[in-house]
């Protein structure tokens, strides 16, 4: 497999945001470690200390910061704390990996925050559409195709310019679990590809 590399001499510098199990984070860690993704994860920021994904970061020696969503009364205050944690390490991009909380994107991070959603936006997205709920809704609707979407993040859930999408078939005997596994396999390829595409367009890092 051809390695994914940015055009800069330095690897793409990332902060990853998580809220739960960290499977997307684990994929990025593994691909960065084996050379399929030319990136360095500078820090992992979690919206809860209970996120299992924090263990993947610690095992990989990646510094972690917890910004407890419950500690903030307003989305603006929570967002400011999250981006302060990002800003401290000066990443090229902030990558959401199962980050379930709404953020307000500050001006200095506009066009630099990415999310991956386990459906083909604009279908099956927005508040309440995450994890198993997405795949249940796809099956209930009788869709023949699902997939994933990588997009830039704005101030709405699952909204913002689309970078790329990958489709997968929905099979007649699918359950939410089997469909989720097929979609996640597509996500594992789509997110690194999107990072490569964006990395090629970023200014050279000195």
C-alpha cells in the first residue's frame, strides 16, 4: 500500500478529539506508526475522563487532556477550553474521532477542524445521529447504500463542507452491527485519505 504523506518535510501535526471508545483514534495511531499516514498526533483531548480511547493514547505515549463537558455551563466556554488545549501544541489540523459534543469553532481554527460521520451526509446526520443509532436508522429506512463522510466542521452537528465520501452496500441480512463494521472499514481508509488531501494543500511547515 502506498504510504500517505503530506508535501511538507514534517509530518502533519494533529490533535485528536474523542468522547468514547477511540476506534478512530486507534486507526490513526496505527497508520501513523506503520508509515501509512505521515502524521504525528501531538495530543488527544477528551470530553470525559471516562473515554476508553484515552487508553489507546496512553499506550502510544501520546499526551492527553480531559476537558469535562459537564464542567461548563455554555457551549462557548466548553469550546474555548477545548481549543485552548489544541492551541497550546499548535497543530495543523484538529481531528474529531467520535467526539460527540457541539463546538463553536474559533476564527484561528476555521477550515482546520475535521469530522468523520458514519453515513452519507446529508442523510442520517445531525443531533442524535451517532454510533448505533445511525445504522439503525439506515436499516429502518430501507437504504441500499450507506457509507461515511469526512467534512470540515462548523458550528452545527455534522455540517460543513464535505471533503470526501465513501459508500458501502447495505445487505439484506444486515444488522446495525454488521453494517457498522462495514462502514468503519470504509472510515479507516477515508479519514487518512482526507488528511493526505488536505495536507497537500497546507503551507509548508518550517
